[in-house]
C-alpha cells in the first residue's frame, strides 16, 4: 500500500485505523503524512465515541434535548474533511478539533 492509501484508510472505522497502523509499521522510513493522519483519525474516533455516548445519556435523561442528535451530522462533515485532506495528501488538521490531536499519541511517532 502506498502512503496515500494508508492515510485515507486511517479514517475508515477503527478497523481501518488498525490496518493502517499495521501497514505503516511495515514502511521503513516512516511517512510524516501517514503518521499525521493516523493521529487525526484516532483522535477523531475517540472524540466521536465520547460525543455519541454523551448525547445518548443526555437524550435519555432529557428527551427534549434529543434534537442534539443532529450533532452527528457535524461529525460526519468533519470526518469527510479529514478524508479529503488525506486524498489530497495535505497535512491539515480536521476542522474545529484537529489541532488538539497534532501533539497527542506519541506512540505513533
């Protein structure tokens, strides 16, 4: 797999991220592009899980706030921007939350 494919794969579910991580270990010089998108993809996955759990709890406790479920569409749009950045081979953070993940996950370096 080339670096672009691995970078794209890092956004496609957690299974795709694990496959991308395993494939990135095979490459001997590590690609900055792949490492960057692995960090962005893992951070986005963790953030998505946390937000979805919080929204589920809020919707159960206060049914009137179930409309917050539309926040999932915002996550979908952010996810698409991450994939577009990987396709264009750009090391740009995903909108709104991507800067948080740039210096995290040191085990990927």
